[in-house]
């Protein structure tokens, strides 16, 4: 895979470790699917055969869809799910600066409310979109263009590697206005590289959410590939997370630090970009807020990152946090 030039790339050793983990996970899922459907005649082909992140995202999507079809004893649905691996037209990935992307536009009622899928220590539980030809067909040309332009902005901001490695399915949920009280975005460990988001129909706001969710997939896989995910999940230590205004376990606290460091860096880039005064004002507000939050956690962060017993990964998380704080004005430098 040709990853776009990026300011925020993983060290080579860590990226290779994650790729090996992903390839192994795909192979395990494929073994299970072969057991579910002994007549499987849909090997990986088309865009997914050449793009590891897309294959990784769709392997989980197909597994969840096929598992539900088996539970319902729906042979036709099993075949339709398996076909997503080799029949590209069913999901028709668009080409973007960050690689091939599947765009879905499910209604809220079409999301799957499943406790097993929602169990993610890093995020608040949320329903998920299981990819299908129907949910793909619900996405309009305007939806696909918005996602394409948003990923272009993410690449331009230096996050090309982040989104190219960790964003392959985008589910646009509800279009909101900038004055909306709350905007939701989420991903889960069960559907990595799939981003769900409410959205404003402005590419730079969508970029922000896609970078945020890509960062979560990235850190989930860094923890898993390094063999420390279970230790972090099982740790009883808690740390104050100002972005949620609550105590969080190490796994969730480090996720918040990592993801909001990415968002702060993106907002800093927006301040120097050719954008409208409104977008610049929002970027300034968000940058200031997130930098203050990250700065406020510096003592808890020092304790939490000690639990990351892989020096190269601990250093990377610290470097990204420090980059977000670099050059920040008072009270950060106070």
C-alpha cells in the first residue's frame, strides 16, 4: 500500500508490527468464515485484495454480518455477506487521497444495537453500521464527495498515514448544523477502520471527526499488536479525563489523550489554512479547549504512560501529546 506522505507516521517497526497483527487477524476471521460456509467461493479480490486496511475493515464487517445470518439461519444472507469480499460493486469503494473508501449512509434505525459489538473500554457504547449493499446505496453522490474532500483535507494537514491506514468504511449518520448541541462520532474494536459520525456538510469538520476516529483504531491496534491491550484493560488504576469529566481506566484515558492530541494538532493546522472566518474561529476554540484539557492531565498522563510497557510505543504516545502542547499559550506554559 502506498501511504500518503504524512507528518504523523508511525515508526517503521510499529507499523510493520500492526500490519502483521492485522494480516493474522484477517486469516483467523477467514478460517471462521470458511467453517460457517463450506461452499465459500468468494476469496478476497478487487480493491480489498490489494489494500490491507480495506481488507482488514471488511473482514470484520463480513464476519459480523455472516455471524448474524448464521444465527438467523439465513443462507441467502450468509452468501450476501461473503460476497462482499470479492464483489466490489456491492460496496463500490470510492478513490480518495487516503485510498479506497466505502461510504454508507444508514438511518439510525438501521444500526445494529449489539452489546458484544458495543463493549469497548475506550469509548462509550454505541450502535454500529454493518456494511451492506443497501446501506451503500443509501449514500448519495454528495455524501461520497464530502468524504472524499474531507479525507483530502486530512491528508493536506499531515494526517495522510493516519487516515490511510485506519479509515476504510465511513458511515454518515445524521447531518447536523454547526449550532447543534452535540455531535457524535465513534468506532469500536469489533469494527476497526469503520468510522460512524454525525456530521456538518463541511469537509473540514468531517476531517476532524475522521482523524479522531482513525486515531482510535490506530491506538487499539498498537496496543493489541504490542501485546499490552489486555493488561491495560485489566488495570484497576484510574485517571481523570477532562474531555469526559470523569475518572477513566488507563486504556480509555490513553485513548482520549492520543485522539484529542490528534484533534488539537489538526485544529492548529486549520488556524493557518485558507478557511472561512467561522471555521477559523471554531478551530481556535477547539484547539484552545483541547490543549487546556491535555495540559491538565500531565500528572495523570505521567502515571498512565508508565503502564505502556513497550518503550517505543510509550515514547510515541508521549511525543504526540507533547506535539499537541508545543508552543501553546498560557495557561499551558504557565
